[in-house]
C-alpha cells in the first residue's frame, strides 16, 4: 500500500458529524432501525456514538462494537441527510479503530483477507470443500452452513482463466469488465452474458488478468489498509487498459472502484459504470424474445442499496425493462439484508430485514435486480420466486433479436 493510501486510510474521522442537527431524516430507511426500533440501532444514534468515540470521549465496549457493526452500510442515511453528512464514512473509520476489538470478527477478517487476496487459490479450495461436503457434514460449520443455507453451489469453473480479449468485426469501441467475486466464482454465467451482450452491440471486451476483490468486504470489517492494498492492485490492472468504460456486474464493486478508491489511495476509475448505467445509454435492438415476461402477472425491480444510494441509479433499469416490453410493478423499496459479512456475522438481523422483502414481493412472479449479492440473498429467502440479474434480461433480448434477424434472412434467400 502506498504512503498516500495509508494517509488517506487514516483520515476517515468523520468531522462532518459536528454538523448533525439530530433531525432524524436518516432514520426513515435505516434497515437496522426498522427492525430493532432503538435509537442506538439508527443512523442518528450511531452518528452520536461515533462522534464521541472518534473524539476520544467514549471508550470501546461490546455494546459500541455491536452498534457500529450492525450498520449494513446501505448508504440510505447519506442520501437522506439534508446536510449531506457522510455517516457511512464515519462508520468505516469507527470500524477501522474497532477492528481488533472483537475476537470472532478478527478471525473472520483474517480468513477473508487471506481468501480475497488469493482469488484463484481460494476458488480451487472452495471447489475442493464443495466435494468434501458430500462426505463430511461441513454444513454444520460456519461459514459453510451459511453458504449451504443460501443454496450456493460452486461451479466447475470461474469466469476468468487469464486475460482475454473478445473481439468483434467493425468494433465501435472497447470496454473492460470488472466481474467481482460473486459473478466471477459463483455466477460466472452472468459475466458470460455481459460479454455476449457487449459483443452483440459491437464492443470488444477485455477481461483483464489480475483483478482481485474490490475491497468492500474488508473495508466493512474495518481492515482499511488491506482494502487499500486490493485497491492498488486493481488500479494497476485497469489503469493500463485503453478502454472507454469499465462495466461492472455488481454496484458495490462499481461504487468502490469509482469512488471509495479515491478515499483509499487518492485515485479511482472514473469510467466505471454499472450494467444499468452502461446499457441505458445504448440503443438496444427491439425483439420479441421477452414476450413471455410481458404476460407474467407481476414483475418487480429490486434496487440494490449501493446502486440507488451511492450510484444514483433508479430510472435506468426500469427504462431498459420497459424497452424490452416488460411492465414493472412498483413496491416500497428496501434493503435485502445481505451486506457482505453482515449476513455471516448477524444472520438473525439479516433474515428479519429480508423478511420485509418477502412481504413486499409476495405477489411478484419475477424479481429483477442488478446485484449478484442481492440475488444470493433473495433466492435464499424467496425460494418460490424467479430472481434474475438485469444482464440476463438484456442478453435474452439481444439473443432473441439475433435469432429473429437470422430467420428473416432465411426467408428472403
């Protein structure tokens, strides 16, 4: 990690907390407050505790640790604050200072640090453990039990096997893909769908060698310097590419590589875009392949927290779906309760947050979202619902249009 990155990692002290007037606007959509109903579990309550802790007037304690780490980092408080106070920035700094306080979480952080810095080795180990689980009851041990409970199975191969360039004839541009850990190792079909969709729009696609985790899970555990190290590695990989955009399948990853990296090391990937942001600016071919979706009684779009609250994406995915002939039914939005390590550390609270989504989506036939981690969570709790990534809908349309053109050409010949 560079000295600049180290200095920036130390600066997240949240001085803006002095400006808080305790209006309570941030409480309206705070997931933990909605479940627990106590001031200490709200964004406003955390802001008060953090101010005292960061100023040195409040000592570390088990209760303080729990309050700061049960924030799911959804960013709703930042978006709702009329003064624009960066509450989540203060939470990150509080977690950095508390990172060694909880022994159980410290062990989890050590394990995650090892895994995320060695993605290829870790994926092979996960495949081995998946096979071993058929013989030994590993599902009784966390985090293996959590993975099995969520219905996660490890695919035979990940998305990337080395640097790749997917060429097209007469390209109109070149973009890179930031796959992210979940899409890379658990849902590689999403990355392949993204590449095919980009190629269909005549974009050459670079899948660079050397991408590692965006660092969000480590930041969430208070391991700021380790997250900065991952940021430095990713910046080294992606800055050398001559591409018009870096397209990500996970809004958390996109937010981190675009914005949080600036806070960690003074630089970010300014051309990073979420799938919805990129394809909303493209003229997608009209097709009839999504006709089956149009007849479904109810389809809802689940807004990932980082997409809505950090990237400001709301209209784009809905417009893409409408352009595919899919009517979107609106419901009150809310967090799914995943939150990365939050799902492992606080499964009961995560489950109660998910329960709100189960009620909100009760009458839906299909749920579409743009976050693979939301897909993991929603599929684990709404097993009777079809849950799809937005790129799957986009690819269906592009693929259907290609087949339709082929049929028309056959009729004319």
